[in-house]
C-alpha cells in the first residue's frame, strides 16, 4: 500500500511526496498509439532521452484497430489526379463539420502541416500507402490516403520499427498512476505501475520516473469508458457499442483534469454512422458502408424505404439521421459500385454483415421493406446520379458513380457506435496543456484524441491520424526543447 | 499575504492548512441569486444554521436582471385556460431542446416539481405574478408565468424579505476564495475574502468559515467570462455582447473543478436570439422580440427579405439561423400583435431599439429590404396564419394570432448575445456534486446555472428559474440534513 496513492483524492501528487526517483528521462511519453509514438520519435530526434509508457501488453492502443486513413491537403498525388485542394480548404471543411466550436489555431496547424505529416510517415517512417485517394463525408474533395491492409497497424508497425532503430525505450504493461508536479506547479515526472495487468489492476509495483523536460499525454479517447461518457452524453449507455478497444478509458484524462487541465468539448462524442449492429466493435461492415454505400449508394429507412440523409454528409449528420429513425437503416449499393470502389468486401460477406441479393426486390423482402416504395426510392436516386445533382439531399455525386442497376445488390444494416471523443484537455498550438485559468501547465504536453479543440463538435473521417501525427510531432519537439 | 492562497495552484485547500475557523454554520450558501436564496430558505427551514455569501454589494446576482418568467406544468391556471399540460410534456420538451444530452433524472426533478416550486414562490414567498400564461419557443403549450414588473427583481425582493423574516444572515461583498476539504475529502468549509470589492480585487481580509453540514454552490453561470467561454466556444470572443452582468464569471466553477467536480456540457453556451445590437446587455428589445415577434410575427433576412426560421423554435435554432445569415435580421409585428400580447413596448420604442412604421414599405425602406420581396414574404406568412398551418417552417400558429395587416408596424434588429451557460458541475437528483470518478463529493451541493445537465444542449426559455427554485430547494434540504 502506497500512501501517496491512498491520499490522492485529497492532495495533489507533489514532488515533495515522492520518496525517490527510480529513473530519469528528459521526456516521458504516456501512450503508444499514433500520437505517442510520433511524439517519442520527434522528441528523440530533437535530442531528448525518451521513454514511452504503455498500459497494455503491446503498443498500438486504439490506433492499431483504425482503418489507417489519413487526410492531407494539397499533395502531388492530388495534383496528378486533377484534384484542386489546399490547406485552406481542409481548414474550412474541418471548421464547418466542427460547427465552429473548433479552436481555429489548432485546426490551422493540422491543415497546414497535413501534407508534411503524411509525407513524413511515408518517406521517413516508410509507411506503405495504397495508390488511391478517397473522399469521405464532409470533405469537399478526395484527400484521404489509406495505409496498406486498410489498417492502422501498418502505421504502428513502422513507428515501432523506427523507435527500435533509434533505440528509444518502450515500456508496456506500465500504467500511469499520477502526474507529479514540483513546488512551482510544473509537471516534473510520473508515478506509474510497472507490470500492470488490466485483468488484475492491483498487480505490479509502483515506480517514479522523473521527466526533466516534459511529460506528453498521448493517452487517446474515452469512447469505451461508459461511466465517463454517460456523464457527458447520457444516451451513450452500455447498450451502445463502441468501435474502440475496451481499454479506451478516461483515467489519464481524469488525472490531467485533477491537476487542473481545462476540459474542452467533453460532451461532443462521435458516433460512427457506418457501423453494423450485426458484429462487435469496428468490424468489417464499415468498409462497405463508408467506402461504397456512402460514396455511390444510398441509405433507406426500414419503415418508409425512403432515403434519410445526404449519405456523404459528416458523421454526426448521418448518425443523428439514423438514430432519429430509431431502428437500424439499410445501406445499399450495387456490383458496379463495389467494382468502382476497388475495395474487397469479401470479409464482410463471409461474416454475414454484408448481404448479397440477386435483385432489389429480394433485398427489400429480406429487410421487410415495402418493395414498391424501395423501387421508387432507388429509381429517383438513380435519376439524381444521372443528372449529377441530388435534388433531395444535395449529396455531391462522385464523377464515376453510375445508377444502381447492376445486380447483385449488396446491403448492410447500419446502427451507430461510439467512435471518437472530440473532447479532452485544452492545448495551444505548441501542444502545451492549458489550465483552468488559461495558462500553459509547465512540463505538460498533449496530442491526439486526449486533447479537445481540433475537431470541435464533429471530427471528419481521416482527420484523426493527421491530428495525431501533426500534434504528436509538435508535442515531441516542444517537450524536448523545454528548458530542463 | 496568505500562504494558503499563494500556494493554491499546487496544493489542495485542506482543513489541516486552515489556521483557525473564524466562525461556524451548518450550511454555507455561495451566491445570492434565485438558487442560492432558495437554498438558504429551505436549509433554514430544515433546521440548519445558514449563512449566504455574495461577492457583490447587493443580493440578486444575474437573476435580478432576468425577466422573471418561470415555467410550471399542469397548474390550475392552465386548466382554467383550457391548456392541457403535464410534467411529462414539459420533460419531453426539455429533452427535445436539449438534443438528448440532458441528464434525464435531473430533468425529471425539474418538470415534476415545477408547479410545486412555482406555487411555493407565489404562496410562501409571496411573489406577485401577472395574470397571463405565455408560450415560449420550444414549449408545446403556454406554461410561463411572469413576475410583476417583468423582472427577476420581484422574486429576489421576496426572497430577501423572507430571509430577513427568518433571520438568516447574508454577507455581501464576500468572495469565495477556496473550498476546504477535510482529511476524508469532504468539503467542510470555505475560505472567503470579506469586504471584497470587485474594483480592487485584493481589498478585504481572508476568513475561514466552517460548514458542519454542507456548502452549496449557487454561483451562476460564466456568460460574461470571455476567457473561460472562448476555451469552450471560440466564437464567443469579447466582440459578442452578453445579457449577463459583467460579474457572471467562472472563478467559483474553476474552484469546484479544481477539487475534481465533473464538468458537464461546458461548451453548450446559449445565445439569446431576441437580443438587439442597438443596446447593451439584456435591454428592452427582447420583450418585443420574444413576447410579440416570435409569438405572432416573423423574422426576415436583411439580404433576401425571406423568413429564415420557425420563430417559435428553441433558442439555439433561432440564434443559429440568425448567425448563419451573418448580419442582424429584422423582427416584424403589427399593432394587433402588440395589442394581443398585452405587453407595453414603450421603453423599447423610446430607446429607439423598436421602431414604428406606418406601412410595411416604409419599414422595408428603413432597413434596406427589397420591398416587393418583403410584401410577398408577409403575404405568404399571413396565409399560413389564416390557415393555422405554417407550410414553410412548421411554426405552431397561436390561436389568437391574426395576419399582419394592421399598421403601425413594429420592428427591431436581432443579433444574438451570450445568455446562459448550460454547462457546469455535475449533480445528482439530490443536488450533490459528482466528482471525476462518478462519486458524490461529500459536503458539496450545487444548484442553478452553476450546474450542468438539466438543460442539455439548449435551455428552453423560462426553465432557468424553475431549475433554480427546484434544485435550490433540493440543495438546501439535502445540505441541511447531511450528518454533521
């Protein structure tokens, strides 16, 4: 039993209470996802001694199960493909989706450095990207690049390899227990539990690690923390599934709030509109829904068989539209759309999440739709596609899209899952954590989903990895150059 | 110089650091607005010794400048007027406006006890109410009762008189400096600055007041705190005016967050859509806009002369619609509407905030509108009024409303101001403050605008006073009956 931790509810974790420092680094990074690994690499390259702390058995956190799509504006690939894009356009797309709540200076950093961060991952880390540029809901133009295997693990693997090459230490099964501040209020180290095992949380031993230059909070979101998330949005009880790992919890955020970090946008919690109620977690349905249905197909209500929304609207708009219907809606595409997309949906079909039908009426009957109403909805939609103008919801019709007339037809049920927590601690453009009175907290930095403000009320798809890389790099450099 | 306060950024304010208690009460109430005065009366009547702390020179806080409207569902006055209402209907109106973010148990308390709280204020406190029932945006039926003089001061005056009658002590110019916790983490008192003067914040002397049963935070919102509110919503810079007093600031909320109260919905900040850019603060325009234009008239865009929104939608919808236009919009009514409303708008006219025109075209020319477009907008709107169905925006047409055909016409410019902060500390249905880990904070209660969760994403007009009275009463009783 450690009295420091026993008494933490009533007293701050102060350096004067630390019995001794077990070890010392310039920079301690908490969390081994996209943001943390990026920060560690950059802090090392800026000359700091670095250790990465990760509570789970392996690095990757929630990042490793993402689909590995990263937005970057104004790349040479876009130029070759004839896509006119700019940091300014990405900035305005992000602000629009964020309903103006975004912190403009943070959005500016992400948009301006998006291409630089993408190229850094490709050319310096060696992340292999697929030869395609996708357009997701809320983006004005295609600007998403997807890592090979459509998986964040491709990026994580390259980051971990780079850290090994650089000889940066990583400690897995090491849980943050407390941020430690010196007499001036500056964060000067961390208390951790070594040998942590999430199945027996009291396992392991306590250690104190001094950070002479800075601590970087890169601990991700709280999408799987039912207690914390329902305080912010009571609808998100345990009955709503999440795409996150079960370990996307709030304890590090709570620790930052305990030492008076300013909370920002905590109640803005993103639901993934492309999720299936017929599988657990992120699953295989979203690839079909996000890359095929939303791009080329349509979403219909199970009760009216009518379309319900601009399928390429931002995630909040689409998820809210589905929730408003109150029952899982049906996402529909045809074989031409699947072919156009260039994606394989075999895994979704094998799992039974994506269904195949020889005709629209077979599809309609399977889901209990009114087949006459469905036929008329699809016919009307096809008219919009041919006219290149959606007179019903104003969806931008992608140039290579054609009418849905080519069997087999593919469909899946759609029901939102908790996907991303837009809120977190406030940071400034140097990734310094801001306190309740508006001042930077000395020695404390943050990046990625642990922070709030970049995405405002709603994050656009593929902007999270950009955020993690851009602010991970900034946090790593800022912390490394802090005066010891 | 007091080292306790000097060091407060790095250490909690603990009882062991308190040199001595200057005095002791069972219950200390912080803030002398609707919620705080209500809590003090109820705590006294539950047998506690009580002191009320107020930072300003006089009681009333931001409440005193409100328009004194209180929502109550299912009253006998409604029944007499043939209005079918219920707590259930009020509950669902509040949840709908709150976009489902409201904490259901808190909304349930407010709706269920709304009539009881209203009658308590009328019959026990002796608040005189006008003989009218109004319907505000977002409410399904008329359920707002307005204190005489259309002013919160009428209610405050009765509350203060009742406290005097009960011999409950009130200390003005006494500023909260810190919440003090004992070794178990329970809030056991407060540090205050006596003789505080907001013009010289370091004036006065420090005192420690022990609270043997509880401290009640009734410190209101942070609508006038530009630094805190821009962290939550960066659009709300000093260029946006507020209807609040300049003293509606965040220092007490910050103090509660410092001792780990759970922040809820801080970024949901309500703008008053009925405000005029032609006067400072709340002003005299809102009475015309809210009670006359929104009820019987219409709002047109200064660029297109078209209607922009259901004028009886909730505040967020109306304010967002005006902001979306990007320039002040024009609210219009006719003399019959003014007469029907029963309100005097003389003060708005005297100030030049509300303008009088002998014809619609004179009105249009004054505001630079396209008169042909304006005439057609009004004609169309009048058709909806006569048909009792708004085919454009679905506004519920009030039964006694008639077409706008009776000169003189009245109009004002509309531009939103910061009005109410929906967010604050989390409480449970007993008004106990909930901490970051989901547990009640011993000895700490809160009520009114200092709390978050009752109103969710958007507060309905006239529900704030109901909230303050219902939860003020609960907080007073809960604190008074806490074991000493």
